C-alpha cells in the first residue's frame, strides 16, 4: 500500500471515530436533559447495552 492510500485510510478512520464520538455525546446530552446528570448516564448505558443484546 502506498503512503497516499495509507494516509487516506487513516483520515477516513479518524473521521469515522470523530463522527461516532459526536453521536455518543449528542445521545448522552439528550439523556442528561431528560433525566439529570448521573442517573441519565447510568440509564443511557443500560439501554444502550440492551439494544445490542
């Protein structure tokens, strides 16, 4: 693989990670607005795990 292709692939991966992190922050902010700080975080973790199971 050439350096150009490798750099493009790394940039794409970085962009994907940043997009996923932003989505997680948005979901957490929504939960915190609905339920309150720590309780929202725990609820968010519990419901997120339930969706994957």
